[in-house]
C-alpha cells in the first residue's frame, strides 16, 4: 500500500513538472518590458538598455556628439543613449530637474524618453498644487516624466512632457501643465507649450527622433 502511494506521489510530481515545462515552452510571454504609454510589451533588443543614471560624464559625451554635427566635415546625424541624451538635456541644455532631485535616471521606452528621480514634493508646489494627490505621497517620493523632444525652430526645442507619475500615482493629463510650470526655471520662452521644458539647441540641429532605445539628432543639410 505504501509503495503504491509512493508511486502515485512520484507520478503526480512528474505530471506537475511536465505541466510547468509545457507552460514555459509553449505559452507566449512578453518579449520585453511593458510600454507604459500603450500597455504592450516592448521587443527585447540590444537597444533597450533599461534605466541609466544621469551623469556629468554622459552629459559631456552627449555634448561632444552634438558638437560633432556642427563640423562641416562631420556626420549628418548622431545617436545618443538615453543617459547621454537626458544628461545633456537636463544637466546642460534645459537644467530643469527639480532642485532636490537625487538618483536621476533615464530610459527610452517606445518612442518616448523617460526621466525619473527622487524629489521633495515641495518642488511641485506641495499639497497646494497637488491637491488630494499630495495626501497620498510623502515629503519625498519618486517622480517620472515621459515625453518627446520637439524642434520648435532653429536653436530652440522642447521636452514635451506627456506623462507624469508621482510615486505610484499616474497624474491626470489635465494636471501636467501645472506641475511642469512648477519645474520650469527662468522666464517663459515664447513658443514653448505649457507642458514643455525649453531646450536651447545649436541652430544646426534640424530634427530629433526617439526609437529603438536611442535618441537620434539630425543636422540641417543645405
């Protein structure tokens, strides 16, 4: 009787192992991380590098790549990693990260550039600006901005913020302009939208495209 039970137990274990193998071998799994903009899986490629820290070194690399486009014999386009592009944009061009930001990182997901950091929520106006959202957050929490880079005219671009996440809360689109206004420094720049952070670009940059885990800058070709 005991031998029969042992054999039955072994059979159950074997069946379970086969079922697990079949599930992993045959059932389709997401090929990569989830795109928060669409809710769909992003194909896993070498270009999807994940979150990368913003550093002065990456800002220098990004700046060098941009300056190379200004040379007459230079390339007509330059590819930047998320860290190089975001470091150059937020540490050199825009300088628009909240003053209390720490552990800033960047990633390209789909066709958007994302930047996240730990900040003091007073940089967003505190509970006065956040309203009921402020009651769900601590004095310091994570913030994630997602958006695209638009060329407005020669010499001027904007990082157009299309998504904001505070802690685990997705900020309603109607509240985004108010929060972006809290981040902006200096006087308003003509032509920059309410949800845009201004970026003073070299006049020879004609277009910026985001895809496949990288940011590509193109220079004007006359």
